C-alpha cells in the first residue's frame, strides 16, 4: 500500500535545521516541492517564532542568578529581592505563559506545514503530528534531566535568597548577632543555585558551538512517516469516511513547542478531536508510548484511551505491544494543555534507548528504513479502526 520514496525524504530530513534558520526554511521548501510532485494539497500556518528562545533563557538564568548571589555576598539586601523576582519572572512568563520577556530577540515568521483530508461527512478529527526543526545541545535528553528535575529546587532557592537578602541586610544594619547566621545561610544557599544556573544555562547556550545534530531520528523520520501516510490517503490506499485527518509538521518544537502551541490556539475545534504525536521514530528497538507530556514546569497525563488505541494498532502490525514510558516534553503536550486527548508514539534504540539526541549520534545511520512504512501501516490501522467505530466499519483500508 505504501510506495513513498523514503530514501529521498530522509535525505531532505537528515540535515541540521535549527528553528528559524535558513536550513529549516530550505527543508520546508523541499517538503513543499515533494508534496507538489505527488499532487498532495497542503497549506502553511504562520505564527510568530522566537528562535533564540533557549539562548535567551539560558543567558537570563546565568546572569540573574549570578547577580543575585553577588548581591547576597555583598549584603545588598533589597536589590537582591528585586533581582530574585525579576529573575523568576523572566523565565516563568516565557516558558509557562508564552510571554516573551527575555526571549523576544530575533523574532521572525514561523511556518507549520498542514496536510488536511476531509471526507464529506465529518464526525470527528484526528491530528497526526511531528516537528521538522532540530536542536543541538551539550547534553542529551537523559543527561539534562538532572537540571530539569532540579527546576523546582532552583526556584525555591531563588525565592529563599530573595527573602533572605533584605532580612540579612536589616539584621546587619542593626548589629544583630543573628546577622552572621543569615549571611552564612545566604552564602550556603547561593552555591547550589549557581551550580544549577550555570549548568542549565551553559547547556542551553553553548550547544550552537558543537557539531550539529542531523535530526534524522529527532524528528526527521516521523516527518517522513507522515508524508508516507499522506500519500496513502491521496492514492486511496486509506479511505476516510467520517474522520477528518490533519497531518501537521510543526516548526518551533525545539524552542518550547511554539509551532504546535500556536496551531492549537489559532484554530477552531468544532468537532471532537484527538491528536497522535510522533517522536524519535524508526529506531531499531521497541515502540514506546509516553504516559505524561508537557513542558519543563508542568506535565499532563496522556490520554489512556489514545494509548490503548495506538497500542492495539502497534500490536496488530508488529505482534508486540509498545512499552509505556515517560515523561516527555514535546508537541503532544500542546494538545493536552488545551484539553484535547493526545499521546505520543516513539521508538527506542536497542543500545542507547532514549539517549544520544541533540548531538552527532542523531544521524541517518540510526534510522531503520524498513520501519518507516511499518509505522505508516500502524497509523493507517489506528485511523481505520477509529474511523470504523463511527460509521459501522465503512472505512476502507487496502492491506498489504
């Protein structure tokens, strides 16, 4: 059923393409050309992209927390409180509320690539998504987890020092013996804060100086799978009867899921909808489904119904159920935070598991090409099974 040119697609999708870069734009143009050659209609969804997002966050964390520590050491108390509040606001507002306080530099136009199929009678919608941008960091997903998990501790330290600074200043100005204790505590608390701030900040800012990731697994393979699925629908190998299907290739995922958040916020949701996001597909290990998704400060449970439906499709095609793992921070979280049932399907590498991304280990050699059409078959089964539930099995799926 699937005769897509995956080798050609993976050549397009196995090159560094950081968010907002010329390479990312050229990749988008190549994908548009591929769709036009295969007579597959598409449209572009534009949004305001902040490609220097993590650079701004990283620099802000380093500068604000270092300044806070110096103010504590110098006993400049009330200014320490101000810097504490500003330091927290300058990251939380950007990450949690999409307000570009410290990430606005270099803003430009971002573009999501949307492929939509609408049968005449619509009862529901399924969105299958992946991102086409890449990122390079000093640490991979697993290595940076120490700093991600330490974020609440870092926030607590920042608040504590902001309160401790004025208190120590007051006690010292009034010659209180307790001032020695407050000063010592402030110095003691500032040390782990500096370790966290510099560790996380350097990871976010210095990745651009490393040899870049090709992004073949994260997340080129997933994009190739969606394009293969689009060709199946276009050629009639998969026919929809009551389910609208949107295949979304998002920009800006690697900069706090900006593309998917803009898409979810910027459209109407007139029909019941579900979303299946794809990440790190076509590796040589087992399929995995994540149980939680979101961003660095908040997670939501993935839809158990979606996980069950995807698990069924994976088992029908491969004979093996996917493993439940988690958590993850990806585009699936953009749907979950808006109340849309969603989950994310991926694969593990037999040796590296979920390691080695955002660096040179993510390359075309890690992609198992035979698993690209296999994944298309899994998605087709999932769509067929769920479309049939709403129309007495009238969906048509040409197997083999």
